[in-house]
């Protein structure tokens, strides 16, 4: 899942399929993460899913139309790098939360 949400624009590892998938799946993954973290009610969750799904379609189609199969994009490279950086931070956040939850469970188990 991590590889499918972080775009890689290096020439050595370039794949248009993975790039389009990451542009499409990252907004949906963020909506899922948001709705798991915050209990905001069903209407708000539906709005979040709808807006992320719409942005997912827009990002996926844009990535498909503006990239080539044989080389990474030359235009808007900063946006690709910022998207990858942002999704990397999101993954660090997820892993850090899981580690803290694991440590809290161990501390709770040891204090019994």
C-alpha cells in the first residue's frame, strides 16, 4: 500500500502504472485515515469520501494524460516531489502511532 500511495519519479524506477495508481489512491487513503482517526459523524464521513474520490479521479486522469510510459514527467516535477514528501510524512505518522500504541499496550500489560 505504501508503494501505491507514494509517487516515484526517478528515471531508474519509473512506472507510469504506479504513478497513476499513487495519484489515484493517495486521496482515498487519506480519506480512510481521516475517517478512522476522527469520529465526525456519518454525513461528514460521506462528504470526506466523496471529495476524496472526486479528487482521486481528477488526479488519476491528470497523471495519466500528462505522463509517458518511457520517462518520468519533466513538467510539474516539484508537485510530484511534494506529493511524495507529504505521503511519506503520512506513512511516518501511521507507523509512529502504531509504535506508540504497541508501547502503551506493553506498559499496560506490565503494570497489571
